[in-house]
C-alpha cells in the first residue's frame, strides 16, 4: 500500500486529485473496519500463536514509522511545531502512543488542516489583506524596539501630587495674570509671515475680527510635494541605546533650535499640570527628529521660549510638525509661550479617517512599534524636579516613535484613497488627485486644530454660565435647587442657593489670587455639602472635611465669615407674611395655588385686592417653583355651582333656605343613636325614660336612645356619699375541692374506700353582692384572705439550682479559662471549629 501511495503521489496532479482522495478515504475506511474487528484480548492470542505475534509486531512498527514520517512533514510545513516536539523526535513504543497521541498527532493535524483552510480562503479571495500594512520585517525594527509591559499598581502619591513641592510660579519673571481681562497675542516678531503682523484679518462668514496672527498663513499654506509621495518608513533609533537631551538653559535651547531648522519633520508633545494652577501651566516639552530627542524644561525657560526663535521653526510651512491629539497643545502653546503651529499633521485625525478601532497614542505605538508605554504617568505631577528616570522615559516615548507612525499613516492614507474610496468623502480643493483625497482631509482637519485660539473664560457671577460657572456646575451635579432657573421672578432665592453662590464666588476669587485650581481650593462635593448644611461655627465648618484642604485650613475664618454674611443678608431680605383673616364677602376672591405668598402682604387683608386689580396669584410655589407665575388666576365665583341638593336653587328667599336647613338638621338628629351607659348605684339622670313598648324582634338587642340636643341636656347629679355605706363587689373565694371518702360494705365485713367513685356535690357559686343603703353587712359571711394561713413551701418559688460545671483538672490545678476568641454558644450548627 505504501508503494502504491508513493507512486500515486509522484504522479498526483489537479486532474487526478479527486480520484486519489477517494482512494485514500476508502483505504482509511477499510483500515478502520479491520481495526474494529480485532479481538480485545490481543495478549492472549499473542501467547497462543507465535506467528500472529510476529505479524502484529511488524505491523505496529510500520504504523509507528508512518506516524513519525507524518510528524516530520508537519514540522517542515509549520516550523512552530518543532519547539513543541523538542526532546521527543518520534514515537518509540505503545506507551508513547497512549501518552502523547492527542498532543502530538491530533493537535498537529488540526493545525495543519487549519492552515490549509486559511491558504484556500486566501487563494479563493475570501480573506482580504489588511487595509493598513504594517512592515514588521523592516530592517532593524525588531532588533531595536523592545516590547515593554506596563507594570501594575498605582503611582506613589508623591509622584502623582507633589504637595510639598514649592510652586514654580513664584520664580517666573512675569507673574501669571488670572484676571478677566481679554487676552491678546504678544508677538514681538512674526516669522514666515505672508501678511504683516498688524494685519486685521476678518472672517469671511461672520465678518468678525479673528484673534489669530497666523490664520492667513494656515489657510493659504502650500504643502511640500514630498508629503504626497509614499515613502519607506524610516526606522527610529534604538530606544534603549539612545537618550534624550535635557534642555534647561538658553544655550541648550539655541542649540536645539539650530538642529530643528535642518529637519524636514519634527514631532512635538507637551506635559501639562492643571491641578496646582488656576489656568494650568506647561511643565515639559518633548521634541524629536529622526535622529535625536530633546526634553525642554518649560518651567525654567518660560520667558525664553517666546523670544528664542522657536516660532521660526514652528511656523515654517516646509517643516511638518507632527502631533497626536493637538486640540489642547495648540492652546497651551499660545497661552504660555505665544507659539503657533503652521503645517500641522495630527495623527489622531489620520487614525479616525482610517477607521481604527482605537485612536490613542498608546494604541498606535503598540500597533506600529510593538511598544507599550506606562500610561500611569499620564496624570503625574510634571512639576517635579529632577524628574525620575521612568517619567523621563515615558515623556520621551511620546515623540521618539511619532515620526515613524507618521510615515505609516501617510502611506496608509494614500493607499486607502486608491484601493477603497470613502462613501461620503469630505470636500477637498478642486484639482486634487484622487490618491491625495484622504491625506488632504487629514491635513484639513489638522488646519482646523491649528486655528484654535486661547481665550480667557470670564467668571459670570450673575448668571453662572461658562465651563467654570456655578450654574454649569450645579447642572453637571444634578442639583436642581441650585441652578439659575430656580430663581423666582422677584429676585428672591433660597438660603441654600444663596450660600452655594457665595461659596462658589469665594472659591473662584481665592483660586485666582493664589493661582490654584478651584478643585484644589475647595473640592466640588465639599462645596455642595456646605451649601446644603451651612456651618454655624468654626467647629462645624472643620468637621465637614475628613481632611481639611490646605487653603481652607489657612483661610477658614475668612470662609466662615463669608457664609455668615451671606446668611444674614438672606435673612434680612426675606419677606414676612402678615396673617389676616379672610373677608366674609369673597365673591371676587382668587383661589391660591400655593400656600406660600411671596412679597409684601397689604394690611387690608389677605383676601382683599389691590386698587385697580381683580386677581391675586402666588408668585412661587414650593412644589412647582416659579412656573406658576404665567398661569391665569381663576375667580372663585366661576367655580360656584348654580344649584345645591341641600340648600336648593341659588337666589331663592332666605326664609325658604332656613326651613330646608331646619328640616335637614332634624332629620340628622333623629337618625343619631346613643348607646346606653352602665347603670351606677345611686346615680340619677335626667334622660327621658325609655319606651316600654319594645317590639319582640328587638328583644335581646341594644336599646336605642333618641338623640337629645345639647341645649336640652342636664348635668348628671352624683349620688350622696354616706360614710357608713360599704359597697363590695366580687365573689367569695373558692376553696380547693376535695374528694370525700365513703365506706362501702361489699359484704366481706370491711369498709372499702370509694373516693374515686363518688363525687362531691357541686357548690353553688355566689353571685356578686351589692350593699344597699340601710342594710347591715355581715362580715362573717365573707372569707378574708388574712384568715388563710398559707404554707411556706407553697408560697416559695421553687427554682432549680444551676449546677456549676466542674472545670477539668490538670494535676492539682484547674484548667485555664477559655480565651475570648474561642467559639462559645454561638456555634450551634458546628459549621466551624
């Protein structure tokens, strides 16, 4: 069979494959059927027939040889399987087949068949190649880039928030201005200008002045032609074997700028801190070229960066500035250094156009460079000096690989525009080649990012609008009673809302003065707690905080005085309602919707109307707020019914009304029933005598007493008290019944005890006796409790004495007491020991 198979395989072709496949399946089926017919006790047959034993051993050796040949072929087809079979070249005996058959034979054949399916799908066009081709086999890439795994755990609190660090703002040459004054660019010279610095640029759509000195240069840029030509991505320098240059002096800054002037592409990134500054400060700037990395200390060179000529590089249209997610970086560069970007390429917009599942820089680094940065340092305190080595490595990784990513994304945009055009492409300039459509879209979105301008956000204390306004914060935290819409039409507000606005204004003023963030001065949740429960003294104020914020600790007296002043102002402005009884004539009165009346109440009366007005409506409602001010008042006369079942038609004579009213009252009185009370001895009443002619059907039922009006009732007179009269109510004490013994003569001459056969006669119960005036009371007929001499044993409560368990003895000493941690009576189910 092996010979025929080899002959067939040597002449196997596409035309004879079907016939060969059928023969293989038939042979496998025949071998399976023959194997199933073998007896189960082969060892017995081997011992009985030596010739059968020799044939069986020969056939087993042939099967083992064929299996080892297949395994060697699988290894050549899939080199990854060679590592799995390391140390086990082939199957030697039956034990190897039993132990390793599934791991070596079954798994190998499954993977071989799976690879066959993949190759067939690719050959038939069912599997498409990836839209973005990543050249992992680029020379030197795998050798220079090492995958770094992200360590777990949280950062040291000293690295995340360096609370004991001196504020670097105190060393700035120009103090930070946190006022509400409008901010304007302070450029001393405009590099690469197409229009002069004093040119007033107006927006064509709104005809408004645009506060961006490089708007014309950005919107009329001529991109270098090399940007639209696919290139072979340039592999970055090895990350482990190279280092970044620390720039903290003006000379080092000038050297870096000279090197950047010669680079065609520059990668830039910033590290910002907004927790210890009101408007935030840039703490670090990372700049990279194809061959070198720099880390600029922007805290030490804050004034030099605006005048050292870095704008010449950043505004040069021939130098591509590569950022990732530059929405905030563009604003921060203008705010702190008056730096602007011309010819921006944002890799974030490119990843969006390529429909990547994730668009973060860490995902791009892992996708293209097989590098995983430690994102724990993203929110670290970058004001720390000197920076730890791990933070320097993280900052450098943001720009070290960014130019290599830029090359791959640019090639992918050019390739995607040709292979599969988007369904609804964005508008591009006329005459743009189709291959440049997606790349032009990415550059257009990057232009919009570069046109962002920095503007100070003024604090609107009246309306609370804006990102930092009190109304915006209350809406964000879902505090409906504190928003601006909760204010009443006449300008009054609740105490909580007044305290909340006062605290928010105080926090904003202190944050501007000390150049701290608002959440560092007073966190938001403490702000709402103080507004909802204003403290009465310093102790109550400090007890609000489990850990008092540093600024509040220093200015606690100032904060408490602000709260007290706000409360006093609210209480003095609160209107006082004068309670006045309603008028009898309420024909034109208006029904109040709410019980709370806001504003001054005239002394004429609560229901009286002011001259010239016909209605009165509440200005606000505790339930509905100020929404009822727009509703029209409804006069009470409009809701009155014209007829009444009780009083008749409206407008009839008052005499007829009085007659009907008397009839209704008499009918009600006749229907009322009073239950008779218990008769008391000697008591007399003036209630009319009860009727004697009670029908038979009412016998045994409660007697009905007609209702007597209050005017006709008389006060009950108490019976005269006689000193010699004693009233005893009760019954005699029953003694314990005893069985009587009766002697019965059975004829044997002896008396038998038959106490169990004869029962004593029942004693008649004594009915309650009531002493009536004039009769003498027989004290001897009534038993006295003092006459009975109780038995001492009967009166004593028998209690079982608790037997004290004897503690086990250890020699001559008792056992030590049980520890408090030992399980006592609670472990009833014995679920634990």
